[in-house]
């Protein structure tokens, strides 16, 4: 099968979010030049050339590892390239903003250790190593199509087949953190992903997960967790996820 071709896209903040790091004022208070484009939206469009080349096979058994190394701001054009398995997304200034790797197929995923867990009575200030409370949300055709328009996804196969976009699956992974931990501004920094099957819409996406690490990265608080997303009762997406869940200003 063909290797993914280089692909350009314009990164954007697609909707008002509870995470205020995607607003200019708060982002500048934390030392950035302006609102950061969400990692989920960068991930969503980084998948475009991979799906264009590898199609349903990649969405059913492929892998991608993405690490967001430098800020990406609203309206910047990124160039996504995959060479010898190494994935990069480069900004208009020539600086590599995201790095990672991708393959058409992956080793079988270990799906053990993802039981359904009831969420606690409220959000916790800090995650702890152990299970997250499971979360569920209906993913509709209409919401998926809105998202395709919002991110400027050029591939027709999601609409043609009624498939959930990878960005919608990543949003389900984010909900696991957002519905278990009391968050202020936070940053998605990395995701190592295995695709296990196509999610056909409409469907309830349920996410189970477990925290594997809580610590510090520089001046910020970091959490790593594993997540498994099911479409109905079918596993479709597994992620080793990393986020800075509490940000601290310099000084």
C-alpha cells in the first residue's frame, strides 16, 4: 500500500472549551503567545494523511504515537510528514511542533485491566494511581459531521460510511480526565494510540481507564493514564495518554 503523502492543514481552535488554555488571555498569563490549539485537534488532522494512505485497515489495527513538543497557535499551517516510520508536524517557521511514529498495523493490544468503575461523588483535586471512574456519551452522526466541518477534514470516508472520526475517540479519552478531576487550564502533551476497530454511528462511546503516574514536569503537575474506548461493547481505541493537568505560571 502507498506510504502517506506529506499533508498540510491549518490548525484552529474549533469551539469554545471549558479549558481556558485555548483562550488568549489565560494562555498569555501562563507564558504563551496566545491561545493554544487543542492537542485533540492537532491529533485529529495528523491522522488525515495516515487514513488517506491506509484507510479502514489503519482505523481497525493501526497505531500512532504523537508528542506535542512546541505550542501551536490558532491559524498556523502545519506540514505533516511520515518518513521511515518517523512522524513530524512542522510549523510555518520550520520548527517541528509535534513528533512521533506511525504504522499501518500494530501488535495485538492488551485489553486486560479495564473494568467498568463507578465514578466518585465529585471531582478530585489530584488524580491518584489506580482506576478512573468510567464515562459514557452518545456520539451522533450530526455531532461527528459538525466536527468534520469544524476541523476541515477533507476525507469523505467518515461521512460516506458513518464512522466516528479519530478526534471524536480522543475526545472520549479526554472526558475520562475531565469528568474525574477538577481542572483549570491544562495541556494534552502526548498520546500513544492503538486503533482496534471502526466506531459506526450513532453509538455510545464508553471509556474505562487507570492512572499510571502522577508527578511533576518542570513547574507543572503531570498525569499519565491508560484508556480504552468502546463503541457499544466493541473495543475501538486504546491510548497511553499524558497531560499537564495543573499549570503554574512562572515566577
